[in-house]
C-alpha cells in the first residue's frame, strides 16, 4: 500500500509540475499561511453528487467544498476524480469524465471554498454511475539529525466512491437539500480530513511542489463536520452560475448557449472552478496511471 501511495503521489507531483505553470508560479510566490491558528483541519467534502437518483441535465454538477482552504498549500493538496459508467448495458469501468484540481492559493481568512465543474456528456444519458475521487496530500517533519530548516516529506491520500443514478423524470439535481446543521443528511456526505499542528518553512520551493510551507500532520485523525458548509439559496445560485461560466469559458466550450455576458478583460466569463489549465488532459494521464489504486 505504501508503495502504491508513493507512486500515485509521484504521478500527481509530475502532473502538477507540467500542467499549470501559472498556478505553480503563483503558489511559489504566495506568502506562507503563517497566521492560521494551529492546530487546524483541512476538510474536503463531496457536496454533489450523492447516493441518489437524478434527472439528466444540460450540465451535471460536480461540487467539492474545502473547509480551511488556506491549508491546501501547506498540504500540497490535489483533488482528482473520475465518473465511471456502471450500467449493465455499457462497458463496465468506462471512464465518462475526469478532472483534477490544485487548490493552493486561498487566503488565510477564507473559511470555505468550492471546486466546481459541469459535465455536458451526461445531458441525456441514463444509467448507473460512480464518482471516484482522490485527495492527495503531502506532509513534512523536521529531520531527526536536527539540520536546521530541513524537512522530511511524506505523501498520503484519501479516496471515496459515490454511486448515483440518472433516470429521466427523476428529481433535478439539488446541490444542498439539507435544512440546516441539525439535518442528519449532510453528516453523511463523503469527506476527508487532514490535521496540521505546525507549518514549517520550505527552504527550496521545488521541494514541495512550489509551496512555501508544509504541514506537520496531527497525530490523530480529525473529526469531519460536513454540515458546517451550509449553503443557502444565494450560495446555490452562485455555484450554479460558476459552473455555467466555466463551461462557457474553456478553450473548447462545453456549453455554447445560455452563457453569461463577458466579465473579464479577455471578453470571456471568469472560470471559477479552480481547474488548472489543461486539467482534463492531465487528469486523463493521471487516471491512466492510477487504475492500480482502485
């Protein structure tokens, strides 16, 4: 298992380096998140889809939430996923869609952020599918020989699998159907937590995928609290708009009608999904190499 995780971590590190020069450069010049109260927990929650049945829609959403996203850099976090068709009348294991994110630039005072995308290829498809997701992180600790400023780096991951069904006439996707923190449904969301007790400086930015600091892992697994996300109607509408804007703004748009007006100097809507440039190509490479981990 350790060898598999190390190989996967190496693949993610390689793909991170080649896929998004601008993003890595920005992370390298970003200040270390030294004003984060420690200990702290980075939490990834899979908001949508869930183990439910939905009606096919023009853009089928995939939404992750990050609590304490400013810790993403200290953990060198990458989030990747794929959707697999499980229907008996299709080729089992067929990868329907993939994506990969490198969310490492959140401000320290940002308690919550979202990773979003929309899938147009599921707009009329019925069947049973699985969202398979991975969260890869790196941690560090001081060298035992006491070399000042030097670190030992380690990698690990968390993963999950959510089975959902698409059937015409079923309820439309609802990103957040829960009534409040007391609703037990949100507590069942897939999640992963990573605890940090210290952030150490990285002497050479190339050592930790361009991040200026690395997290020393908590000795115990933090308790997840996905109900802390809490989306209201305004938040849901905002996420839906972001998904649409991103689908319209890619170099090869997956949505050509119903797009919002241009909102940037380039004349295209801003892409708010957090996807690194060439992310779809990179993700295809990643999952071609990672099938041994399923």
